[in-house]
C-alpha cells in the first residue's frame, strides 16, 4: 500500500547553532516597522522572536 497523501519533506537543512538562529531572528525583526506598535506589542514580538531563536 503506497502512501501518496503525505506532505513533501523539505530538503535536509543544516542544523543552525543557537547564535545563528538568534542572528536570523534579529535580522528578521530589523525588517519590521515598530513605530505604530504599542509597548505591549513590542514585548510580545520580542518574546516570540526569542522563542523562535531557541
């Protein structure tokens, strides 16, 4: 029995170090515009970025 309904697996990506993931998160965050966000929104975004990096 063949399983054809599985999603395609991405190509094997090299494992990134914690520092590399943090650098990617910082680069991504630097692209965002924060002038219209509240202080609470900034804190939430920062926490999410660190969760992604870890």
